[in-house]
């Protein structure tokens, strides 16, 4: 394929997807607030406003939650709610996705306290601004994840929109006093039921807390509030030659967090560490909170590692006859010692979805996408070495580009993979798998999964972070069709079970939520889960912080 022809297809493809996204109901947002900045160490450059939260960082660090059973005292076991098979919801063997829960009215005293906390006198407008609502439509949107098939029997009773860490602390302290559950809420991008509220309670929407509090250019770190999105943050960082690498292929949020400030269940504010890149001082509270998915506290501040915008980069694309060939090249590339910054894999079904969504004709074959960074000469040299590796594994149509706009267009294809899939089945839900295996097992894992997926009547595109052994299958199914439900669950269960036999994990990025709880005992063992339960009970004795989340309900002591 000629380069000009390939790029023409690519640019048109991305333009059409973006147009479709803007009008798609899955992407409508409810809050639009300007970003403010304070204490930028090296500059007073203002931040431009942004129209949507775009995956707020608190959600990426520690997603929202749901409650299975709200208790007054520390629990030995969580909810005894069972599905029709006699299995506790979220426990081993559960196939229930409608999360059950009891509901109690919120005390009037708490409502009065929350209203007092969330009201603010705006002198310029001579009005009282009330950042609290009980509007049904807003509560319904917050209680029904836009990108997840998981559902709950209830929705939040109240939404609050704090503007500061002090307000978050007061809100949490009041909820703890009245023993009312809390659900932290970020960008609503979670896919495993993280933001469900089956017992109602208070949903804390962090979208108004989106300041850049400090930028340390020479240290390459930034201190931000949790409501800021990673794309708007990168808009702000670009003039300083820096960027925050939360993007397909760059790794997970965990590796890019230096420290946090967290409001615990009793209202105390804890800072988990210093700004030093290395520290052996005490327990690693930062990683503990990141992995807690909102069950231990509400994040109010994040210090992030930044990277320099590369001096030069080359983005390449190559097709293969089978997905195993593509995976083998990804593994060979990593083993060769080449400093490739991203290696992404899309199977032929995913490419077909992109073509379907835009009326294009990209080659419908398993495809690898690479990014090489460094000096101009080094980046080109690495691209040529990988081209040789690809040719040894039946790779074809190897094309690469150094043009900035072309590279942006290319990565948009990868970022919009899920939405292209929805275009093929607009009324379907997506069950997104997230298994990750040791790199040496990736080719076998994908090949075995692909054989099963190709035999399924469901549409199942594959996208993968091939450089670290993590891949996602977007299983599209009709939520009103019981056979579709069973088939989607069968496919998901096969991939998770297979990954666990390969010393892998049920979730490399998406987190546990409710959807993955049933696999944790097999992956981690009961002793590890008991330890988590004890930590949860010690820090949240009234079980208000996203109760029933992450830790399976059958874990008892």
C-alpha cells in the first residue's frame, strides 16, 4: 500500500469517528468547568478551559465503588444476598450483574449538613451557589455507568460536588457519623461496575476539583486535583515540553503516581509520601490507596510523574496473516532490546469495525502499531530493525511516518477502538476483558482466545498492549438476549481462567469493581483477601467507603 493512500484512509477514518463520537449519547457530559491554576513553580501561564472531564485522574488512580451491605459495626462477612443459583453476588461462581442492595432513607440531619457544606455565597453574582442536588435525572446518570453492562437496583440519593479538600473532609465525616455509604465519582469510564450505588447513599462527584496546584518543570512532576482529565492536563503541559503518559501503550496509572492526599472514612486527611522519586520510608500507602478502588478513602490530590515530549518519534504500522504472527513480533521486538515506547495490536475484527464505522478499506488483517522515540537517526534505525523482525514473521505493508499530524491521526484509531466496535452493534453492550499474562505467554494466550472468539456468534474485536502482555476483547452482546449473556460470560470466563493458569491476572488495567471479584480468590488466595479485609475494617470500621467493592462477599473472619 502506498504511504499517501494509507494516510488518506487514516485521516478520513479518524475524522468520521470524531464526528460520530460528538453526537453519540455515550459521550454526553453534564458538567463543564474552567480549570484554574495556582502555584505553578516556573510560570504563571493560565490553563485553557476544557469542555469535559476526560477520565479524571482520581478515577484512573482509584475508581468509584458500590455497596453490597452497609453495616453499623465491622463486618465479619458481607451481604448474604444470593442469586438464583444460591451463590452470593460477586462471590465465587456468581454470574449476577444486577447488584442487589437494601435501601434506607438518608437522615434529614445529614441532608442539612451536606447542604450547609456545599453552599457558597458568590459575591459577584449576589447568589448562593448550591453544589448539591437530588435531581432524579442526574442521580440516575451517576448511578448507571455509561460504559458498563453492570447495573444496580438503586441509584445515589444525593449528589455533592465539593470544591476543596476541606469540603470533602467535612462531607465524609458527616456521612461517617450517620453511617451512610459514599461513592467517589470521576470520569464515569469504569467498566466493572465501579460507580454503582445499590444501597443509595451519597455520590461525591469530583469534577469541580480540577486545578493544577503546582508544576515542577525541573523535577518533571505536577500536583493536581483529582477532577482534571489527562488530555486537558497534557494541553496545559505541552508548552513546557512535558506530558503525562496515560495513553494506550504507555503503562498504567500506578507507575506514574508519586504520592496522594486522601480523605479517610473518619474525615482525616493523609498524605501518602513525599515528592522524592525514591523512598523507603514506611509502608507504601500510595500503592495501597491506588489499588483500593475507593474502598479506603477519597483522593483529593495527586502528584504525578511527567515525561519530556520526545525529541523525535516514528510511528509504524504492519499487517500479519495471523494474530499469533503479530504477537510473536511484539515479543521478539521487546526481547531485542529496542527501546520501543508503544506496541499495540488490533485484530482483523477490530480493523473491520474501524472500516465499518467510517466506510473505509483498511486491510482487514491483524495489525501492529509501534512508536519509536529518541533522536531522528535513532528512531529511524529502530523502525528499520523492527521492519526486519516483522518480515521474518510474515509481516507485510510495513509503513511508518514522522509527520506530527499523521502520527496523531494514527493513534486516534487505537484510542477509538471501543467506539468503532459499538458502531457495528449500536444497541449492544460491551463486556470488555482485561487479562494480562507474562510476555512469553502472550502469543499462546491470544491464539487460544482467538480460536474460541472466531467460533462465537458474537462480535469480539481484540485490542492489546502487546508490549506488556495485556489485551482486551470487546465482547459485544444484546443485553436483552439471555443466550448472548451466557455466551459473553462463557468467553470472558475462558479468557480469565486461561490467564490465571499462565500465572496471569484477571485485570491488568480496569480494576476489580464487582465484575472481577469472583476471580480474586483463585488469583490471590484467601490469605491475601483476608489481609485486605482486615485493612478495610481497620480504616473504615463503619464500612461506608464503597462497601462491598473489590473484596468478595464470601471473605470472612
